[in-house]
C-alpha cells in the first residue's frame, strides 16, 4: 500500500504531515510505503529519516486544480498511490474538488464534503453552533473598513480579530483593532472576523469522524507551552467528559468525515466551554493521540479503505508531548535532487 | 471540627507531585504539604491534622492553624478540595 501525505513543513508553524506519517508507521498493521507531497524543497520532513520513502514537489494551490491533478497523475504513474491524505487547510478545497477524478484513477481520499467544510468555516460557525446549542463567542463579519466602526456598539474591548484562514490578534482598543484589520486585509482578504474575547483557558480536541455522525475517536489536550505564534509546543492529555460530549455533538451535527481539531476556551467566569474554531484536518500535535492509545491517522486510513473501525472509547490521561527543534544535515546534491528534478529519495 | 473532600480523581505521588486530570494542571507540594494533603485524602478532620503536625514537626499550634487555613484556601482556589 502506498499512502501520499502533504504538510511536511515541520517548521515553527508546523504542518501535520510528519506526525500523521509517524502515526501511520507506528501501526503494526501497516505494511507499505509513504510518499511525501511537498510544496517547497526545504520542508524539513523531506530530510527526516524513516518518514517518507520518497518525496515529490507538487504545485501550490494557487496554480490551479488542473496543474495539481496533472502533477498527481505524473507521480501516480510512477508510484501507484492508493490513498492521499492532504493535511493543510489551504489545500483542502482543491483536493475535495478533484477527489472524484482521483477516485477514477484509483486514488482514495477521506475528506469532508464542501457543505461540511463550509459549515465549520469561521464565518459560518456562529450560526451552526447556535443551531446545535453549542456556546460560541459572538462575532461580526467585517467586509469593509466602514464595518469596523460598528465594533464599539456590539462589543466591549478587548476583541479578537481573525483572518478567514489563519491568524488572530487580541485588540484592546479601536486603534489596535484597526491595525490588526489592516494586517489581515492585506494577508487574507475579506471577510475578517471580529469576535468577543472570552477570558479563560484554551483546550483542544483532536478527533476523527467517519462521515455518518459517529466519532471514531477523540483525545482532549491542554497546551502547556505556547509559542509567540500561538502554537502549542507542549501539551498534556486531559480527562473532561463535558469537553468530549460537546465534540461528539459537533461531529454528529456536521456528520464530519475526516480528521479535525476543535479549539475551545473554558470561560474563567462561568466555567463553560466556548468553541473558538474547527480546523478541518488533524493538528500538528496529532501524534499525541496514538501515544495516548488512539491511532486516529491510521484509523482514517482504514476508514478510507472501507474497513470496520471500532470506536476508541478511552485514552491515557496525563500523556505529554514536548516538541523539539533539531537540525537535520544533508548534502547539496540532495537539495539539488528535489529542487531540480522535483523528486527525492533520502 | 471541619472535614474536607478531595475528589477521587486527584492523584498525588510519593514525591508530592499532584495532577488534576480534568485540566492537566500539575502542582508540587513540599513534605509538610504532602503530609497534610494525604491526611485530608484519608478524611482526617482539621483538629486531628493540627495534632499530628504539632507532634511531628517543631511548630506551635497557632502557627499551624494559620498556615493550614492558608493552605486550604489555596487548594480551594485550584478546585482541589471542597469543605464538607
């Protein structure tokens, strides 16, 4: 079996590709090879031992779907790929769009539908959660500079200013909100989301939905160390049935198909959980799940091949991950291989 | 005489390391903190704890009563204990 995985950018803003591969390789049942699909010759996962058997450059999503599909066909002719697991938010739309064409040439995927992807989008989340009785911070969509002036009538400061795909800034006054707005507008475009700031502690859940409304598995975690980019650099699995119940409810409501990360804030004032975001793919800390007893990435592989996967019902509480920074050494000829030929074997 | 309840899911190791599984928070207690916490877990009353501590340590009753009260307040603030 050959599984192709994207997101090998294990940088200070890490992609989930490397931990997804590690999880699959950890499964005793897995007998096969891993193909890395990369966007840049310096994605660190390329140079890690025992991660990808071979890597191939693919075009950025902005190059268009034809370019992406044609490149995958080229790689497929050599490799005979059985399954592709895209792990980055920005490429999901494209892969969902070409999933039927991939299926026709014998490549499986396990992805959400457009409708599911849309419901969890930052600009739709409020309505979806309200409908399903899940608490979510109040928000407004900003589609012009004029909209920014409505903040003081709707919220008290501080507020959170968020880009449609990535980035979030806490703004303590109108000037800070405008500065964040200008950064977001330049980087991600409209709409920009201005959200009520809920003071409290952040908790995260990694989960896998099988597409019928059933949760195959879910592991809850609290970040122990957060970088200046807001990325969890260490975390611990926790036992909170309330958090898992809300997550199951969400997966049921969305009939979510694929891996996901749910981000919550537990209000310091009321002790209630507010859903901040749904990320439509496994997070970069997903390797904590198999370490705690739920190999969710490998379960996704099994689901993609229509195998029966019993639900995970427990995980080991108190399992900790600590991320590290590690220099990988390689020769210029290896870099040349990937940069010139677009193919690489360590 | 007062008694306190420590939820069953709160575990303390022999080194005084305390883990709250619902939030992932960890705490480290010193020797006397660990002794008191274990007595609270065993359901001992505050009176019994004062007696035990004054006999095991060189400390006056008034001092231990005041420090015990501070310690209980701290445990309550972290949701590690409830008065019963």
